[in-house]
């Protein structure tokens, strides 16, 4: 998965190329449509990033919970081992 910086850089490059083409070929109406499309694409990217952030936070919380459960289990096993070793 690409980093946010890579996605932003690619987005900027695409916008620059398209804007250069449009400046030479398009009228004002087409530029307005293009700007609206860019806004939509930006919103889509922001939504995807927000979703990825939320998913990552959820996964991290799950890992932390699992870590705690494993630590408790390990402590129980150590106590059981110690008790049986006497």
C-alpha cells in the first residue's frame, strides 16, 4: 500500500498534467468541471485515508488486547510450572 506522501505526490502530478492540457484546450466550463472532479477525487482519497486510519487503530487495539491476554496466560503457566516443580 502506498504511503500518504506518495498518494499526494501522484495526485499533484496528475493534476498538474491535466491542468496543463486543459489550459491549452479547454474553456472555462470545462475547467470548472475539472475542478469539481478534483474536489470529488480529493474527498474520495480523504475518505480512504480516514478509513485506513480507523482500521489501523482497530487492529492495534486488537493486538494490544491479545498481548494482554497472552501475558496473563503466560503468568498462569509460570505459576502452574512453579507449583508443579516443588
